[in-house]
């Protein structure tokens, strides 16, 4: 209680009598000056704290908060001492310099800490209240430290009620000022400068209100000294000096913050300029800026690539250098007319134009122009898209479309599911199918013979062998497939050569398929014709020696698999030379044709009759169990050959001498069997002709009996006559 009595003046305490209290007065001019200093300093501090919230760099934020704390702390300190200088007491008063200067620190520290809390992006109510308490406490601490610096004869005591009232005024008005600045502005949409002025006025009132409330709490106990009244004549000059110093401090803080703000703005502008330059330089499209006279101001890297000029070569020159005639001569007129009348033909729209490359070649471009108003006059920004690739692609697409439409080959386009999405006119001509009827149908419907799931029989004809599952696997693995298939034609199945290729997308999977179809009917017919010429006798149409050799090999293999016998019959006509001599070679050819036909009618489907040349023929008889099984067929052949053959001028009479060999009884090689049958045939001729002789047999096969009605064959040869 003793310590409190040294600070507070209680009722009933020594010196509390009104007769012992000294009464002072305030200079209204200096009071007004102190309030003005408080308001201006508070406004500046709140403004600087707002700038700290907007700072993007940590250092700039720290400097702005420091300058705001210095401005507010200096304002609190200046207001206090100007207020003290406005107070006149009938006793000489002096101030301790150290304590006076030290009293500035609590105000600055509390102000800086409070403004740091409030400089965040979002301010909560708890932070706002804490900031108000800190500022109020700083004001109160600074005031009572400043009062403690007074050196005078009277004792200084404080009324407890007014003391508490001064702190309440400081904290309450400080909270009100901060709430106006940081809360009310956001809620009602108040402008920043309005919130700064209003908050600064309330904060200044908090500072001044606390000071003069605290002065009302002060009690000076002592004896009046009238001669001390003249000692306050210097107070106004000192107060003005303090105000001027405070103003300088505030201006300095503002200047520092202005420099910081300018630096941040400069950096922001530089960053924006760098980003804009990066965007312009990395843009795929060419970007060119010109002024109202057509002089190039900027020329990005894409424009350099498009036109072949560097930016240094183009900047400062007229844009006409990038235009071919006659557009170059008319360009300045376009600009003048637009600036004079406002009539825009290109500005705000896009159109295709032709640019001039450095090498003199024309460049197809897509041009869009925009206008930007600048301090030095309007600027026109041109955005250029290089259309050379597009034009080349259009040309290629046009050629491809023309090839598709006018190709002689049939072309189908399939989707990824192998359904038809387009067909060219050649396909319609080739197959007679309408394009509209094909759309959406799978390719397999056009080739039903190849729509199975497994590979076809290897013995089937080549065009029928491919199957679509295997075809699509080949396309998937190799990218294409080519082969022969039987497809639909105008009247019947048509042999076709089909090529299928996949069109790959970016992911590497086919998204379309191209099917090219060629009609190979004529080629196949020609191949069959050549095959017939190569394998069949041109006169009789019977298989020739080459086809006989192939069938003999197959017949031996079949007999081996079935464990059967194969008869090789070598046949030579008797009396054929006499027919040629008597009736001519044409008649002889006619006779050969007829004899071949007669023998063919006696054979089964699995047997083969071939002509080796002249009047020599070979018969292959399959499916025998014993050699005797072929005797009835041999007898029918001998009888059929002996029948008269009508000729143009009469009749021709021939007979046959036949030699036999059997697989595997007489051998297993085709050439050996033919030689053995040939040898047996000559033995049959030597033994009288018109008979069959087996290789190695002791007696010939007897000839058939003559039919009733006279001889049906040539007269027997005279003994010793040569065999034909």
C-alpha cells in the first residue's frame, strides 16, 4: 500500500486536501496541434499497415510494418509531449532526457506488434481485440513513462478512477479505430482511403483522449511559485519543433514505404513484362505490333520463323515489307482511312491473307488484328497463323479424295470395328452393290466363304482359304494383309485380290482400315487358259504327258494309302497311218478326237486318259483289288476303238494294242511303270495287234469277239508286215 501511495492519491491521504493541490491550464492552440499530430500519425500508420498487407515480398512487408510502427509510435510520443507543453503549471518543470526518449519505445513496439497481427490476409476478431489492447497499452505505457520523466518540486500523484478511465479510453478507442479500418471497410465496401481517414481520426482520438484523461487523473501536490509562469513562454516554440520533427519522421517513414512500394511495383511490372514477353516469344502464332503509321514495334520469335526475318531487321521499318504487291501499296491507306473514319475492315475479325517471305515466296496466313490504346497513340497487334502446313494437308487430302473417287480399284474404308463407313464408285461398279446399302455392315458379309473361325481345308482352292480371324491377326501384328479371296460380283462369285491396311492413331492402335480390292477374274481366266495349254493336249483336250506324270504320282500315293492296285495302260492305235495316208491328216486328227472321246466314255471319274503324242495314249485305272479287275474295262476299250469312225469322205478303221503294268506288282516308280507298259504294248503289236498284253505275262489277253454283221476292224496284216 505504501508503494501505491507514492503513485496514487487516495481520499484522506496526506496532501489530498484541495488547498495543497496545484491547478494547471492548457494552451488551446497546442492542444489542437497535439490532436492533429495524433490523427495524422495514426492515419499514416494505418495506411502503411495496409500497404504491408499488399506487399508480395517478405522484406517489403517487414519494412512497411516497421515504418508503420515508427510512424504510430512517434505520433503517440509527439502528441504526449506537445500535450505536456500545452499544460502550464505554477511551478518550474524540467524533463529527464533519457527517460523522455526511452518512453518512445513502448509506443513503437506495441504499435509494430499490433499492426503485424493485423497485417495478415484475414483478420479474426480475436486478433483485432488483441491489437487494440496492445495499442492501448502502448499509449498508456508511453504516457506514464513520459510523465515519470518530469522533474519538478511538487509531487505527482494520480487519481485511481481517472487513471483506469484513461487506460479504458486508450484501449476502447484503439479497438474502435482498428475495427473501422479492418472490419467495417470489408463489410460495407468502404474505400481504403475513407477507412484510413476514419480509422486515423478514431485512433488519434484514442491517443489524445487517453492523454488528456490521464492529465485529468494527475494531482500535483505542493506550493505554487508565481515566478515560474514565465518559464512556459518557450513551450509553443518547442511544441512546434516536436511537431515538425514528428512530421519529418512521418514523412521519412512514408518515403521509405513509398520507395518500397515503388520497388515492388517496379518488380511487379518487370515480372509482368517478362511473363508477357515469354508468352509472346513462346507463342506458336506470329505476333506483330505496329503503330498508327505502320512501323513495326515488336516482332516475336514465331514471326521470325514464319517470315525468315529477325526482329532486329524488321523493328523500326514499315510493315509493308512483309506484304506482297498490291497489298503493300494499299496498306497505309487502310490505316489512314481507319484512323480518320473508324471504319474497320480487318480489325476485330480474322481473314486469310498472303505474306511475303524473306526469299520472296508467298506465305498463306490467317490474320487477326486487335487495337490497343497506348499513351503515344493506338497500337495494332496482328496475330498470324502459318497456313502452309494446313494448305499442304488440304492439298494432300484433296488428292487422296480424288484418288478415292476416281481410282480404278475398289476401295472400302472401315472403322475400328471392321464396319464399312465409305465405299468408292469403283466398288459399286465392280460388285453392283450400292454404297448406302454397305454402310454399317461388317466386311465379313462381303466374303462369306472367309467368315469362319478356323483355317480352311488346305485342299480347298486358294481364293477360299483365308479366314478373317487370321486376317485381322495379321493386320494387327504386321499392319497389313494381302491375299486372294472370293467376293461378290455382278453375276457370281468373283476372284479378288484384297489388301487391308490399318490406319494407326497416336496411341498406336488402328482407328480405321483401308481395303483395296482388285478384280482378278481375267487374270484367273488367263491363268486357267495357260494351265490348260500347259497340261492338256491341244487337239483332243486330253491331259498331256506333263499332267499325266502329276496324276500318276498322285494315283500311286492314293493306291498306297488305300492298299489297292493301279493299272498303267499304254495304248497305241493300229492302222492309224493308213487313215492318214488315205484320208489326210485332218481326217486323222478327227479320228484321234473321236477315239479319245470313246475311250473317255468307258472310264470312271477317278480314271485318267492322257495323250502322249501321235496315236499313243495312256490310261490310269484306280481302285483295283486284283489285276483281273481291269479286264472288263480293257475289253470295252478295245471294242470301242474297233468301231468305225465316220470321216468327211468315208470311214476310218483302227484298233488298239495295249500294254499293262501294275503298281506295286511290277514296280513303284512312275517312269518304270510307263516303260514296262510301253514294252508290253510293243509285245502286243508283235503278237498280232488288237489285243492287250501285261508286262511279263506268258500269253496275251484275247481280243473281244467280232460283232455280227461283218468285220469291224482293219484286215489282219500279212505275215511279215511291219507293225504300225
